[in-house]
């Protein structure tokens, strides 16, 4: 039932600190969303694009929906690896598959699908992904998936 | 596109503070999971059961999976209403439908399904829901749904 | 050694949730700063002034310095009372004495002094407190303290 | 008024993520306490001692008091350096001087003194610092300061 993950193209190492844990002795479930947001940010940065630099240009990114399955709890002092793999994108959104792994044995602690939408910072309305982000996604997402999913937009 | 919600049996009022917001000017998406956890806790408490009192008896509750759709962003100073409606349960789990509403106009800001599992605090292994929690769920969940979903366990 | 507090003019009730605790079984120490910020906000709101409404007028408030002494740890499910007593103010700042009490026995869990500065939202530079805030402070701070402390500015 | 810091013996690099910021566009003031806690943890780890490994031996560490001065606000995407310098210790406590710097120009964003106490995890009562921690502190704290401050205990 506990799954091990193959190496992903992008994995952000994250250490679990006391601030992340709760009185149940494990990482508080909402914290995984923080970890995944950091990994998306660092993936984009690693590709030479500033995800948040856009705030100055009235561009913001918001999570539109996500699902997450928690398999094994992360604990204090654990070293985690958080993946961020773009799997599809449309004119105003991008979908990521993201896993949180325990670095020591690559056990999958959580598995998630996240849709991030590009919005205007002032109005909150959807807006077209910036050129450089579209190019980045086009280089990293399998063409076939893009075609299938774009129709959902 | 923006939906208004009818009155739910349980609604926890929550105020948005500066700590909940981010530089995008809206509530950080992971915060909704905090709000929902508070609402589940207060629903159980309102029924006379201490959700977390169980820690002393080696009982803990963990989120096993959830999906959430974010429709409209909550903002600083907003007054929210967070629902927590049990919709199904099995021997070791309970499912909730949870919405975050803006109190002023009852607009649905987010809609979510959350499965919470009962585990042993020390081992993290699934364990049977305590009697009083089972009775509470039996009184609050439509029987037909329980029957259908229990088979998923 | 453990002190009990007399009734303060303003006390915000706050419940401790699992999100506030850490693997040490107590409330994470930084969370008290959240509680105190909520209490300052609600004190101002209770006086009919919107502390954060100012964001639209390029006014923001930032904590400039604080000291805090932690006497007794808050725990899961505790009901707290958080005070926010303005004790002095100058042209651009206001000082608060703030305590976190356990509601059940009014034990003082933490005691703190917080200086909040008024700044321009865009530049972050200090700016004069708005009229309505100055009036509010003048009505609530003992004149003698104001005089003494203003010279620190 | 804005100060630059010389190189410290221990500096933890920390990136500011969207989760750390608030609607004022800056890092929420309580987050600095998280950053400092991470730096203390990593300093201890870098010395070969597991700060939190103690939980299994009924040892926990709690912040007993702190003061912090915020000089310049950290912002989204900033790279920070967080110092953790032990400056004194007693039988049951250790004092740290901690600064948060902006990596780009070593500007001091905040300056803080933090007292951490060693407590029994179950009772919360003060207990003697473990041997390896005492040795670590003895090697890193100037003797003269230790002598002076121990008398405060």
C-alpha cells in the first residue's frame, strides 16, 4: 500500500520543522499545501522565470482547485522531497501533479493534483498566462495531454 | 457562476485576519483547510463530543484525503461561515462536505469534500471510531448514504 | 509564580485549535503573536474604527518591536482571553500591553509589550496616525503615560 | 539607521514564499519567529546534536521569552540569512542573539534576543540541559558571558 516514487524531473528538498507539526505529533495536513506551493515556485524559478515577479505587472496566480491523498504522515525532522510536474495547461491555467516523498526511502507521503489559474491582481479575473510561462509549459508538458485537457477550459 | 448557499445545519463564523492573507491580497489557499478543521472541531463540540479529548486515549483524527474547489477569494476583514456536514461514515472514517461562505451575501467561496480517518495516536494505524462518535454520525448522516458508501471502506 | 489577571477593558476570546499546536503538545510560541494581532484588530473594531480598512488609503500598520514573556503553555482546546490595552502613543506609533490568559482560571500565560507603527503601504515609510485613530487612542490612554513616552519617539 | 551585519558563525539561508507574506505586501511579523526557530534548530544540527531528537527522551525546548526589533520589512522572494548565536546559558536555559538579514546586501531586517528553556515534555517543568547540549554551548559561548548571566538563573 505504501508506494515508492521514481526520480522526478524536479524535486525540492524541504525539512520538517516544529512549526509544521501539531499536537498529534505529525505534520499538520494543511502544511502540505505550503510545501507544494514552494515546490511550484522553485520549479518555475529553476526554469528562469519569476513566478511572483508578476505581482508588479498585475499578474497573480491562484489555486483554483486541488485534490490530495495523504498516505503516510510526515514527522518532525523528516527530510522531504516535493515534486512539481506540470501535466497540462490551457490559456489561463496550468495543472500540476505533485507528490511529497520522504527523502530517506522515497516513500510517497502524499499525492496531489493542483490547478493554478492566472488572474489579474487587481480584479481577480482570469487572464492569459504570460508568454514566458506558456513557453515554459509548452517545453515541459507532453503535447498530447495539452490537447486533451485544453478542451476542458 | 457564483453560487449562494442555503442555510446549513452547522455554520461556524470565522473572521479573516491579516495573518490569513498573502501578498496577493487574498486569503492564502491553505488557510481554508484550517477553517474547515476548526468547523469540524466545533461541530463535534456542539454535539457534546470532544474531538481532541481523544488524544489522552490514544485516539487521533487525520485527514486522509480532500478535494477543494476555490470559487471566489476571501479577503481581509471578511466574515465567513464555514459549514461541516457529515455525509457518510465507515468503521474507521467519516466524510464531510464543507463550504466556506461569505457571511454578507452567502456566496460560496469554496466547496470541499474531506475524509477524516480515526487512527491510533502512537502507531498512526487506523482504528475503529469511538462509540460516541459513531452514534453522533449515525444521528446526523442520512442512512442511505451510509449504506452506499460503507462499501468503499 | 503563576499570576492571575484582573479583568481588562478589552478581552478577545480565542479557542486553541490543532493548527496552533506543535509536536511538543503545546501552542507554538509564534502563535501568540497571531492571537495578539487579532485582539488589537478587534479592539480597534470594537471602537468603531477599521484598522485594516486603511489599506485602501495607503495606510498600513506594522509591528516595530515587541517583547514577550511566556509563563505557562496554552494547550489544545484551551479557551483563551487575549487583552489589548493601549498604554502610550506618539505621532506615528502606538504601544500596547497584551496578555494571553486561560479563560478557565485567568492564569497569565504570556505578557507582552508591542509597538505598532503606522506606515505608508506603498513605501513602508512611517506616516502620521489617522485622525480617528489618534482620537481613539487619546480617549483610551492615560494622559500622563502619553506625555512621558512620547519623548521616546 | 539601516545597519549591515558582519558575517556570523552560523547563517541559515531562507527564501520568502507567498505563504510568509500578508496583504500588506510584507512578511507577517510572527513569521520571523519561525525563521529564528529554524535557524536555532539547524545550528544545533550543524553541530551534530539533534535538538528535537530529545522528544523521545521526554526533553523538549520552549521559548521562555524574546524581544525583537523589526527594522526593515522582508518581502516576497527575498533571500534571507538568519543567524543563531548562543550568547549565554544556565543550567536549564540558553540565550541566543538572532538576526534576520537580507542576503543581497546584508541589511539587518530584525534583531532579537531569545531565551530557550529545557523542559520535561510530559510535565512542562524546567529540567537540566542534556550533557551534549551543555558541552555544545560551553564550546560556543564566551566564558565571561556565561559566568555573568548564569547568576540570573
